[in-house]
C-alpha cells in the first residue's frame, strides 16, 4: 500500500493528525498496537481518570456538602463496580467515536505494531497475525509515553500500581501511599481518598506540583490537607516490601537521614512519564533522541527528512491538547500549509476539587528571567457565585509584563477553573492586557468574574474585595 502519510500511534496526537490530514486530502494511514484508538488519553489517562474524579466528587459531596444545602441522603453507599463500569463505558464510547472519525475522514486504520524499516517504509506486525508493509511519502511518529519506573519498586498493577492499575482497583484500599505529588498522584490520590482510603503522598521535593506557581501550589496543598490528604514532602521512597498483610514502604528524607517505614495496602508510583520509542526502528534511519529518550523536533520535523514527531514522545509538556495541536500543525505542514503551536499559551489543568488551572509564566519564572511584572489577585471568597455555591476555596492571579502591557500568566485554584482558563488563553493569544480583560463584560453571577476582578487588580482597581 502507498500513502502520502503514515502515522504511528493512535493517541490524541496521532488521531488528530490523521483527521486533519484526511480533511486536507492526504492519503493517510494510522497504525495503533493497543487494539483501540485514543492512546493513553482515552484508554488509561485523561478520560478514565476524569470519569472517576467526577463520580467520586459527587460521592463525597453527597455526604459532605449536600446536607448544608438542605439535601439529606440516607443510606448513601458506594457501588464501586458501577463506578468503574461507567468509567469503562465512557472509554468505550469515545474510542469507538475515534474509529468512526477515521472512517469519516477516509483514514486507513491498521491494527498492529509499526516499525520504521527505512525512509518511507513502515512494517506493521498485525494484531491478527502476519505483517503488512506501508510505503509512504511522510511518517509521523506519535508513539506517546509510558510511566517512569522507580528502581527497586516492582509494579504488579494490583497492589503496587501505576496510574493504569490505580484506575481499576477492585476495592477501596484502607491505606494508599502515592509516590510523587504531581498531577497523577494528586488526581488519583483524590479519587481514592474520596472513596474512603487514607492517602499519604510522598514527594521528593519540598513542594507539591513543583512546576506550578508557588503561591497557587501552596494554597492547593492547604486545601488538600484540609480534605484529609497527608503529605511527606522532601522524602523519597527507597523500597517497597510485600508483606503478608500489606506493603511496607521505606521512606528517607531526600537530603539524607534516618529511614522510616509506612504501611500501605496499595502503592501508586506516579513520578512522571517517559517517551515510548521501543521497537520503533528509529535507529534504522538515524532519527536522533536526546539523553532522556525524547525525539527532538524543529517545527515537528525530526533530523531525518520526511519523518516528523509529535506529542508525548517529543519535547514539551506531556498533555493531550498539546499533542493534538502538534498533530494538526504537522498535518498542515506535510500538506504544504503553515502549521504552528504557541507553546507560551498551553493551559495546564489539575482536575481535583478545587481544580488548578494555569497558563503562561509563573511568578518564579518571571523573577528568574528578570522580567518586570505587575500582579492582580482575587479570592473566590469574595466572588458572589462561589459564596452561593459553597465553593469559596482558592483565588485567581493575573500577571502582566510591564514593558509590553501583555498578560503573560494566569494562575487559578478554585471550583471549575479548568473551564475558565479558556477565556484567558484566547485573551493571551490576542495579546490582551489585563485592562482588556477587566473591561470585558462578564456575566453575573459567575465564577469568571473573579478573573475580571483579578485583572482590575493589576492596575490597582479591584472593586469587589
Ligand atoms: P499517547 O496517547 O500515549 O498515544 C500513543 C499511542 O501509540 C498509544 O496508544 C500506543 O499504544 C501507540 N504506540 C506506541 N508505539 C507504537 C508502535 N510502534 N506502533 C503502533 N502503535 C504504537 N493530559 C491532559 O491534557 N489532560 C488530562 O486530563 C490528562 N490526564 C491524564 C491522566 C493519566 C492517568 C495519564 C497517564 C495521562 C494523562 N494525560 C492528560 C496525559 C495525556 O494522556 C498524554 O499527554 C497524551 O495521551 C499524549 O498523546 P500522544 O498522542 O502523544 O500519545
Ligand atoms: P509529574 O511530573 O506531574 O509529577 C511527578 C512528581 O513526582 C514530581 O512532583 C516529582 O518531583 C516527583 N518525584 C519524582 N521522583 C520521585 C521520587 N523518586 N520520589 C518521590 N517523588 C518523586 O508526573 P505524573 O504525576 O506522573 O504525571 C505524568 C504526566 O502526565 C504529567 O506531567 C502530565 O503531563 C500528564 N498528566 C496530565 C494530567 C492533566 O493534565 N490533568 C493528569 C495526569 C497526567
């Protein structure tokens, strides 16, 4: 078979690249080894984790928040098999939807493991047996990422789990230890805490979510602690031993010191993800990787002509929407159009309750770069909708660069801020100043009025607090 474009990997990077290529008239094939399209995101990432976060948030609200709103529930109980089933239903529906989109855009879906066998040639070991060779003008590598293992900690995906096992635990653990206070640890730790587990998070560094603006991550940690999550910051796990009754987790201060043992029923290893390029045959054509295994890119091109790379297996944040935008841009570039991704405006959301949503530079980054900036802040405690909804935790912070009068960062912690960050991204794409946001009419009463008030704060005229 001969193609204009063959994409290896059917995640959000790969399948969006395929759709756009199909729209632009390129004869396209997508190869996926998992047996289902959607990649990590749809199968074992964004979608199943959000399904459990949503359901477990309702479960906790039913006992903790509903009574204060005059809603009494008796006999509330957890039906974990149903909660897991509705998660699987969401995954099934969406992965089938992606298959439909491939057919709609005339993209050939090849089920199997793809390996580059020369420039313009991809060999596929088919899931159903046998192999197939695809000839193509261009190849896009979209093979994604896998969890980073922790030396000395053997994953069995039942008691010692990565995010994949943590999405399908058959019962609520009594005690859960999460290694790594990053996005996965805090999202999935929150799920199991809400369902009844005692959750302790062990983090190597002295702060949680290390890349997030410190004022926001500090406020976020305070709220998580209030909810009952425990933290061992500045500690590392040096071993996990399987004992008959449970797991014995040895932790040590990161800076050195005496070890302690914590007991757990389940340990979740969530210390980051690494690019996946095993068996891909990149060495056969000389595609380079960096020291950490990522395939670097220059406008989505690898160092070899005709071979492109997008998503988690290349540099940049490991996020589904970043992979998607790169997929679109790469398809357009391959079709002879212009493809562009603005890496300064990629939102980052942590879907806990409250949520964290950030975009652009943090205060720490601006200080380190010597950029003069002004700050405006607004607490949800002073927002009328937040007070009405009993959702007063958190704040909005807007950062404006003095020299350009452009908003360069917005950082929020609060209920539903993941939906609110979109307006800020649009504003930043259009080069907005804080005043532009402050003078834009926002509906009342909405949580988004907090963004408007924080934006006013940049020029010192916050009105509602
Ligand atoms: P992937 O989604 O990893 O897809 C790559 C695909 O390629 C895989 O299906 C793999 O089977 C296939 N493949 C690999 N090698 C081959 C080969 N040689 N031949 C054929 N197929 C191959 N991001 C967000 O933006 N929001 C979230 O809420 C979010 N939540 C997450 C929750 C969890 C628990 C996890 C683990 C991740 C989450 N992410 C989230 C990150 C997100 O899933 C990834 O950034 C995204 O999936 C990357 O897309 P991708 O297309 O680059 O790779
Ligand atoms: P992460 O990079 O977000 O966090 C890993 C944490 O583990 C860091 O705080 C790090 O300091 C810590 N750590 C590293 N080694 C350690 C050790 N030995 N002991 C203790 N702590 C250690 O990685 P995570 O949570 O695994 O997620 C991987 C990626 O998946 C994220 O970076 C993100 O890109 C993506 N993701 C995105 C989500 C979202 O957008 N809502 C949700 C889940 C994942």
